[in-house]
């Protein structure tokens, strides 16, 4: 999977009912490109359904954890929408207390984990974050 596949999946996570023309416009590619990518992702099992359920990673090397995020400014909706588009997050939850959001991380390897954490920390509207990796079942 390349960057376009990741961005397509991210858009489908936001709205799995988006039309091909809408997705093409959001991604800045031709309709045929979106259709071809979606057909391939469905055929190879990466997209298992259109609530968008991603193929389960059975690798024992999968990196899982949580990221607590403190937002700055008043654009909570925009920040949450931007975070939810990130394919490294399995879920993003609002909360109260010291942290504004808690995001569940699921990535295939440490390089993806590093990319995710680094990208989130430089995003506009992110004041600070704290990340915890899951080491294994207790």
C-alpha cells in the first residue's frame, strides 16, 4: 500500500459512504484511479467491509498503544477530524481531565509508529501529547 491507498482508507474512515467522484476530488486524482484502487483493496482483502473494517493484522510484531493529546485553541472539531483521518489511529476518543483526546494506535511497525507520533506532534492545534506502547497482555 502506498500513500494514496492510506489517504483513500483515511477518507473512507471519515465517511464510508463517500461517492467515487467525492473521493477523487478529496484525493486530487481521477475517478478511475479511485475506482481501481478501491477494487484492488477490496479484492486483496484490505477493505473487508464498508463500515470500513480493515483486514486484521495477525502479525505479533504489530505496534499498539495509546496517545493522549492536549489541544490548543478553539478548533476542537477540526483537530479531531484531522486526527481521525490518520490511518495509524484505530479510534479517537474525546475525554475530560488533563487530556482532551485519547487515540488508540495500531501500526505494523516502529517506523510507522515514529511517523505517526512525529506527524501528530507537529500538527497545528496540538499543544502536547504523551504516548504509551502496549508491551503485551498482563
